[in-house]
C-alpha cells in the first residue's frame, strides 16, 4: 500500500514524515512555532537567570494563566500552572483529608495513573474506593449517568469524573454529572486531561470543585504544561506537592493559594511561558480559531471511525455525541482481556514496523477486549485512516 499524505496544515509540525501519526491523544504534538517560542524563553532564562525568576517569571506566569482562563472561562487567580493532569490529581488527593469509611467513587474507565493516586491516598486514610462499571460498547450517555449516580451513597465524599476517558475515548456527560453531584454536596474532581483545546470547557458554569487539564495535548503546547483549577471556597485546603517558600511569604495583595503554587522551587517553566503564543498561533491556523479547530477535529474523528468500523465490519461502540477528537474501537472477534496493559501489543509493534503507523493498541479488563484508539488533529488527513483501515483488515484477515 502507498503511504498516505498528511493534511496541508501538517507543515506547521515537525513530525517524522515517514510515520503515519494517529496518536495525538497520548502526548500531543507541538507545532514548530510553539517549539521556537519555548526555545526563545530558554534563551531569556539563561541570559539572566536571577532577573528572570525574580522579576520576569511572575509576570509571564500571570499572562499564561490569563490566556488559559480566557479559554475555559474562569478567574485566572483560581488557576495553578502544573506539569500534567496526573500531577493535578495527585495534588488534590494529597491535600484532602478523609475519614475512615468515606467513599471515593471512580468509574472503571478512569486513567490508571490517576486511579493509582486515589488508591494510595484512600489506603492511608482508611477511605473506601468504589468502582463504577460503565459498559463499553455503550448506547447513550444516560447509561453512564445512571451507572455513576447509582453508586452514590451518604458516605460518598469525592467523585472523579473524566471529560473524555483515556482507554475508551468516551466523551462523558460531565456537565450533567457535576451538577447532580455538587448539588448533593459531593466534591467532583474533573480529570480533563483530554480537555482544553479538545472540547468546550466553561469552568464557571460547570462549578466542579477541582479541574485539571493538560495543555500539551489538544492545546498543542510544549510538553509539561497543564493547569489545576480549584474553586475559591476550597483553595485553603489545597497545597502543592512541593511545599516551598510560598507557605510563609507575606501575602500582601495575593492569596496563600497563589503564593504556594506560584513558587515551588526552581523548575523549567518555559512550556508555561509559551502558552499565550501557542494558543494564539493555533487559533490563527484556521479561519474561525479554536471553535473551528475543535469542530474540524471532531468531524474528522467521526469520519475516521466510520471508515474503520465499516472496513472491519463492526458496529460503532458508542453514539457520535459521545465522541470528541479521539475514538476507541474494539477489534473484532476478541472478547477477553488478553495482553497486560504494561506490555507492548504485537499488533502495535507490527503496525509501526510494517506500516509505519503510530497508534495505541491495548487490552482492557473492564471492559474486556482488545482495542485501538485513533486521534484526529489538524495535521491528519482522511487518507491516513483509510490506510489504517486497510492495514488492520490485512493483519486481522478480514
């Protein structure tokens, strides 16, 4: 088969031209202009490190927080700049206090790293982690709402909800769930690792207690850029994983939350410094800016999924309104867990070596099965998914 071409917008990325890159969802891919902006900031830091950290950094971080706040509709003072969404989940879990017997509710589609953090903290406090099973394939979003709410009890104190699940690629009905749960006085930790730049987020409207999202995924910012939003009434309970000078610095015209999170020791904040340029640069790639980008990626994911499912002769595992810019597809004829998640799947290796396709292939116990997950970003073309569909058909003997 002939290697497919990427879209015309792919000239803005430095991706390997010999690779069919359909895995934006794992770590993102940073456009060239954002890479150059990060390098510019690295040069600024090393030109005068002391001046940068003492004078420049606070101003630049404020600018970055304002750029994020504009995209997700919140007060920039309620944001902390962190490295990734897993850090955000750990920050919340390591800050909160629980009583023995308190229940923490987690869907079985949760990202395992975040689930690990919850299990670790629960064990230390004697809290109970309850797993909510959500079917996949799934017929509609109401099934997910009912499944989660049916597990809520008077002992439920915290629920972690995904915007878009990592293993199954489902756009969760997080708005409806937040309203129901927070309305009952239950704190919601919104894991929006797949969030900013992928789907519309209005944090003021949502009202979740805590929200964390990666900027290096769908926002396409440099690696190691993310944010944590903490509702103002809960900020006194939340502290960074690294306690530093911010705990005792005079407050002056700021808050303890701001003091603690703005300075956690010397770290490379060039990815955060690059956020305003990344946000504006991406918006300028297409007429219509970010709303158009999200619409284009969503439509491409829908078309790509249809092509693959039709070629493999399988039913779509969820309705289109539960798809954003990634889609997980069960491989036909496989109903068991199979290969452990931490081991490379032979099909993944084969697709890379034989067809130069970069795509996740994994097995999952809950729900059982073997899956692929496709991503759609501006640099992708429909021809790439057609190429993937043919490669899968050949290797699966369809």
